[in-house]
């Protein structure tokens, strides 16, 4: 697993201050309905290899990815891409209890041409379904995500 070295600063008052970075952790817990991947700490591109190994493990056992992100302190776009890789090609990912950091990233990406679909599965703070979508482009109409001009109406 990816672990960051923790550095505690000690000030003249003798107080310990938390580390600057929160180490990434990924645990698999088995519930009655199957495995739940519990993530904590900072999720970024550096976590891709570990999450890829988890995806391979889940796929070998025919299990769908369910992820608890309630303890994620930070997530960037690289971390989101690594997280989405758990779903496999064209799959969806059930995210339980998304943390404030995860919700903030999804809010920042809302309405952008990221190819990400977010569907509520109950109250937003309890569960979301994430899925990568492909944005199709028409030949000669610009890059994916470019709005098309309205089509002319046909005469009746």
C-alpha cells in the first residue's frame, strides 16, 4: 500500500500538530452483500496502481465495486480517474457516504465536459453512482463536448 511518512511538528508549547499530508489507505471489508472498498486519506494519481490492483482482485472474484469515501480528506481529478477505474470499462461505481472533499470535486466538475455521469442513489450525502460516459462528436463538428448548431427544420 502507498504510505506517506508522517511528520509531526512540535512547537515550543509542546503541542503536537497533525501531519501535513494524510496517508492514503484502501481496505476491503466484506459485508452481507459483498465487498466494500473503504478509502481514507488523500486520493490522487499516486493511488492509481493500488486501486488498479483492487479492481483486478474484484474482477477475478466477479464482484462489483462499491466504495466508501467517508474518510477521504482530499481528492483531485487524478484520484477521481483512479477511483473510476475500479468500475472497469463501461461500468458504474456505487460511492457510499461521499466525503465533503469528494462532493466538492464533483461540484467543481459539474457541467463540464469531463465525460462523468453522477446519479444520486438516495440523499447525496449517503450514496452516488459514478459512471464514465463517452462524449460523441459528429464528423466535422468539432471536438467532443462541442455544442452542435441547431439542425435546419424540414419543410412540411
